[in-house]
C-alpha cells in the first residue's frame, strides 16, 4: 500500500499478535478510533469559509455546492470569492455555474483587493473563498486577522499522493479536511495521514463534480471502514495464496 512511514508505524503499533482476521480488524478499528480527532461541522455561525488546495482537487465545485446548500438553508446572502485563479477557463465555468445557481461570484486579483472586500462586507453575508494553494500562505493570515472566526478548510481528493500532501498540511492549522472523489473505491491514505499525524478533523465530502450530487458529512467511521475493507481483502488474498501453496505442496 502507498503508505507513509508514519502510517506504517501507527498500524504496527495498533496490531498486537491477533489470533484471527476478525481480531486483526478489531484491533485496527479500536486503535484508529483513539488516534483520530472528532469530525467538525461547517456552520452558519461562521460567515467566512476558505476552501484551498492544489489545482484540480475539486475545491471550486465544492464551493458551489456549499454556497448552493447554504442559500437553501438560510436567509443570508452567500457569495463565492475567487482569489488567485490563473485558469481563465475554470473561472469562466465558475461564473457560469454561479449565474445558473443565482450565486454571486466575485473575482479579486490579489490580497489587497480581498482585504478591502472583507473589511467592507455586510457582517450578515456569507463568503465562500475559493483560494489557490499558491496564494494560501499570504492570504490566510490576512483573512484570519480581519475575521478571526473564519474557517479554513483543506480540500483533498481521496487519491491524493502523500508526498504532495505533507507540505500542504504544514502550511496552516486547518479547521477541517474536505474529501473529494468519494466515489473512488480507495483507502484515502492522505486523509488518514492528515487525521492521525496533523490532527486535522474531517467535515464534509463530495463524490464528484456534478453540482446536483450534493455534499455529505464524512465521519471517522467512513475512513476506518475503507481501511478495514482494504486489509480484509488483502489478508484474504494472502490466506488464499497460502492455502493454494499448501495444496500444491501436498500434491507433489
């Protein structure tokens, strides 16, 4: 499995000479439940939410889904603020989607424009800031200085490589991980790394980019179950190989 030294050591520490496959899975579940922080909520009490992550991780589609659901759930005016978007095609799609959903899309070119926008905004309005990771190091401290209650979320695809994930985790004390591509039948190793090593809680997730697919709350149980299924499948395969080898040996 494409795990880090941290996850390998963590799993090793959890497993203590299990007598059966069921006991192995039980030890992994109990150990993981102790290691992972409790999930957090994205609430209307916070009027500024920042979504950031690498290019193509799905943060713009998540921003649209959050804005759409908040519009339906509250009387607050919800807008999407795009900062640091170098992709003109992607920005055009965001503006088109925002128009179809009746969600204002505000484009700011730099942190100076963002600062003015946040200082002048109506305190009852909700802003979803779609932030490129390249701008995060400079923009996030400024956002927190203006609005200390802002929630900053790291958008992570379930198939993200760990190598690219470590540096991103260390950029900030993230309020939550938002998982995308939940339709992939994979163990989200990056999420396990973020949860257990950096103590970033889960919040919500998205199966795909389709706006109508909505968002779901993601729990520790979801991630642990995917790990259990993976271990169950691979230990079963190893047991089958061992059984076949024994039968072949007996035949000879």
